[in-house]
DNA sequence: CTATTCTCAGCGCGTACACT
DNA sequence: AGTGTACGCGCTGAGAATAG
C-alpha cells in the first residue's frame, strides 16, 4: 500500500519533471505517478488532483483546467483520472505556462520580499527605488528590520517558490476560513511530508536558500544564497579588499560598502553573523513566521516597524554649509554624505585607517586627521537636537 | 583541537486534543 | 480510559573563519 505522503511526493516529482522538454507528449501526472510507484492510483484520483491544485496554486491554475476539475468535482462519481485523463488544456500548454511561471517566480520572489521593506534611494546599488514600487523613496538606512508577518506573507508569492523551485503550499489553519479538522490534519501531514523530504537530503538547514538585502547583494553579488555561502562569499570579499585588521585578523575594518551593510566602521567575525542576519530573509513562509516571532516586540503588534537608526536632527551651520542643505537632516544621510565626500576626494589613508582632513573638513572638525572609527562621534557634535 | 558567533533542521520529551 | 497525532520547547550538531 502506498501512503498519501509517497503519492504526494511522487506527484510533485512528476510535475517538476514536466517542466523539462516542452512539446514532448506526456501522460497526466496521476498516470505517471501510478506508473512510477508501480500501483494503480485510480482510487486516489481526488487526492492527486488536490496535490496538483496545491502545486499550481489557485491563482496560477489555468482556468480551463480549473473548470474541468470543477465539473469533475460536481459529478456524482467523478471518473478516475486514470481512465479519463483528457485535460481540457493541452498538456504542452500547461507545461510551458508552468515553466514560465517558475522562471518568473524565481526571479521575482527575492525582489518582492525586499520590496516590502523600506526602499533605498536610486543611488544605492541594488536599491532601484521606484523601479518596481510606486512608493516614494525614503532616505537610506543601514538596517532593515523585517516587516510584520502579515505584510510579508501577503506578497502573494510567499511559499510558492523557494530558490527557483516550486513547493507545496497549504493555507495556514485559521487563515483561509476553512480550518476544519480535516484541513488541520492535512496541513499537519504536509509538515510531516516536508520534514521527511528534508530527511531525504533536500536543501534545508544551513543549505537553505535565503533572500539577500540589496546592500548585501552588492557584496556577495547574488540575490539568493545559503547562509554558509553568504558567509563564505563575505570572507572572500574581506580578503580581496584587505579589510582585516592586521593586528587582530578577527577584526574587520568596514569599507564604504560594508559600512552600509553593517552600519559600523569596524566589527569582528563573531558579530558579523549577527549583523548579517538583518540582511538575510528566509524564503520559506514557515521560517518567516518563526522569524516574525523572534522579532516580535512587545510594544508593536501589526504596525509597520519604524525605521531604526534613522532619527532626523537639526544640524549646525558649519555642517549645513558643508553638506549644502539646511535644517533637519537624517543622521545617516549626513554620515553617508561625509563618507561619499571622503571617498570622492580620496581622503582615507588605507595604511593607518584614518581620514586626512582637507581644508573643508578641517574647517568642519578643526583637526588635520580623524580615525575612521571616530568620524561618527565628531559628526555628532554638529547634531543640535533630534526631531 | 578548542572556543567563538550565528541560525536552523532534527530529535526527544511533555502536553493537549481528537477519536474510538 | 486508552490510543494516536500535533504542537511547542529545549538541546544538539553542522558550516563559515580565526586565534590560541
């Protein structure tokens, strides 16, 4: 006897493989599943159809197939799919559509996840504010707290694609209005199934693919990667750019790009993982729930998280003159402007790690050189008050 | 080789619930 | 009441790199 779990797994396998040679005439998934398992699955036609529904998802289902399925469901004795496969839509068309959707989802999902986060200004690499979102750009910030769970899950694609593959999706109990015991049992069965799939060596754990924030993308050069690969890539970047402290190689001296990612001038390998976590988002909705729980603060329920490290301040006249704008300025913007200026004028001493002040900086800070780590502190002297 | 950081799947255990 | 299943919690081990 073949278990539902095995059937579900087999159906998934067959549907996945159907994304291959388009145009090749193929039998329906239930036929092939039966053949694959070596048993007659006629009595499991409804279950297999459900699994196919889950695979394609209600929104992605071809209308004609849905219509045919609705008709089949309405019939007093739905004919077994083995005996009467005849799908209303040509299999080739379904396969082509599926393949196209998979490609689109693989490309779109990481973007959509971070699209739900505050947008970077167009100047920031990978930010692309406004390109895909109508929201007005907001000033850049170093950290992106995970958006509330509801916001992220309603991206419409959560759980559909994981790193370019399509996985099974069950509505969360209580969210779809059909939280019957049967549904609960089925959902639980799905959990067991995914757990058993993991046991079989599927991508999970440390190898699980995560979405990467735009800032971190500029470092690692990918939109999705596993955590271990991200760390590996990051260390490669650090060595390439000679960003390790020669005295203590565990310490990392951030360049401009890393500073944007970590929000600090120096860090160490132990803090790196913690800082990295802010820029890594699991693609699995279950993980997002877990993460949401982790980040769930007691004083915030469903309101979007406020931007952190982003207070606006009234700046001194000297700084206003230096930056070229007056009044209230976000602290991070001021610091960013300063670093841009330093970089543009090549004022950073790569050997000592200090900043050599030109006339404008001397006028602003009143000294000839500044240690990189002390820049923020000096700049703070020009912040009059937070707004 | 160990310690150090981080995250998370897998596992064991206890509890709660549904069903017979 | 007994049984089976789901769920939550806590612990473990894994990979990354480096210092001691």
